[in-house]
C-alpha cells in the first residue's frame, strides 16, 4: 500500500506544476484545471517519490511538481508497472497506465530550469478510468499489475463494414486471443477503423509513437479490392520493412489456396514497434499469425534491445 505525497497542477503545458491541497480527477479527462487534461491518452502524469528523492541528492532545491508530474506517489514500486496496469488513488479514483516515459526531442524548459528532467525516463502517463477526489496523504495502490516484461500489443481491424456496424469483427478479437495465449501478450487496445489510408496511418503511428507498444497487428485490407489500402497505409509510416514475415505467411497459405498470392501485406518497423499486416478473415488472420508466431518473440525482443545472437 502506498500514499499520495503530492498533487500538482498547472494551467500551461511545458512548465513545472504547483502542489495543490486537493484536486478532482474526472473520468476520461484528467485533473480538473490542469493543462494536460483532455481526451488524449496522457491525461495524468505520475512519478515515484523515491525517484525524485534521488534527484534531490544532487539538486536539493527540487520540489514536488518541478518535473510536471500530477501525482507524486510513495510506497509503490513503479519500476515494473507496464501498460494496462491500474493504480487507485484516493477514496475511489483509478488510473490506467497508457505510456511509459516520453520522447524529448530537445531540452525542455523544465530540464533547463531544474538541471535535469526525469519525466521522459521514469514518468508514467495514465487515462482516468474512474474519477474522484485526491489529496496528499490519500492511499495509493496498484490494483492491476501488468509487468513491463510482457509484450504489449494493439490490434487494428481495418474494415468499412465493421466500422459501420453492418458486420461483426471476428478476426480482430481472434488475433488478440491468439496473441494472449501464444505470445503471452497484454492487449492494450482492439480498435476498428474504416478502409481509409489517412485514418489507418494515423492509428498505426499513434500506437507506435510513445505508447511502449511492441506489436501492432493490422487486420484486413490487404487484398486487391479498390478499398484495400492497409499495405499503403503501413508503408507510409514504417521506417524499415520486414518482408520475411509477409513472404512466410504467403508461402504457407499458398499450400492451401492459390488466392494467397493476392495478399499484398507489407509488415514493417516504426521505432521499436513491429507492425504486421494480416488478412481480414478470421481463418486467414489466425493462420497467418500462427505462421510467424515462432519468430515473433525473438523479433520483438531484438526491437527492445536484446543483444542475444539471432542464430541461437
């Protein structure tokens, strides 16, 4: 069981926050009156009081809120808290972790003022699941723990009909279930989007950038139909292609149907996230995924920085 050491608020982004005597967390919004509140996934920021204490040994003038954190928590080991973990603060508010750290492309004003900024390295960001009051001295506890060692995955079903509600998405949930059972993954999100290049690309980039997600499975839109544009949307956002995955999936499927040669899947890598393209049918999606599953864990570990020899 932990404790809330400080609740901090600022009405302007990019600046240090000031400790407040109390605050109100609003569901799917954040802290009322704080600049980072809103409909995005980084509604609330969290730091461990022990991490701030380490900085104080070098910079003794550091105060709560100086790193733009909303909640400063003590008594909890946040070092292994991964996406999907849920932290309860105060009498009833709960937060779901949506991002670990963040990328700073240039020294921020906080880092310049304080001399260091630990938020990009050690900060957690969360969406408010259930709202409620929070104040220093309140109880804080981890009510759902998802280890950072577990692979994180998102499933994006690409289908005009499923998005419009005229057809049921069966392939996306089946892919998610297979990733849970065979890869031991935590499914961060299952989402349905229409067959629109801009929307597909936007969602793929969103999950790759900042979320600490290892794998995004784009299901559907890989064929010859005029609206099948998932490969084009994927190529627009990846930095490196992974053709071996697509070749393996087509090769195995060709043993069952000549139509497999019509698949245009274009899997690839963006940052440290792998995007795979799968067919839109339940059978095709799961068969293709099973084909590459034996290599996925090793590939994702390499993206995380595993130095192990690929030949072993």
